[in-house]
C-alpha cells in the first residue's frame, strides 16, 4: 500500500510509535531518500516541508487511522 502524508516535526514521534506497533515493514520516503519508518532519526532526517510517501505491505487498523489524520488531499 502507498499513502501520501504531510508530517510536522511535532508529529514525528507519534508516527514512529504507530509504525513500531505494526508487525510489518514500513518505509517513508521523499524523492530518492527512503528510510525505515520505525527509525526516529531516519524520519527526522526527511524534509518535513514536502509531501512524504509511506509504503507498506500489511494492515493495522490503528496505523491506518493514524495515516488518515496525516493524509493529504489527492
């Protein structure tokens, strides 16, 4: 699955916590930079002013609801 989100610096910690609660791999990227969404340092290293892409192959209802809060209009 792929979702487009916008993260603020204040939301990074909650995003990483939500990702860590999932039993599947989650990547977050901007352009060519891809990092593990479960790595707080990796996520902080991304440009928060840009739209970020979240890629994952699994389902977790709480994570889906969290992503809906961060989703951008497409």
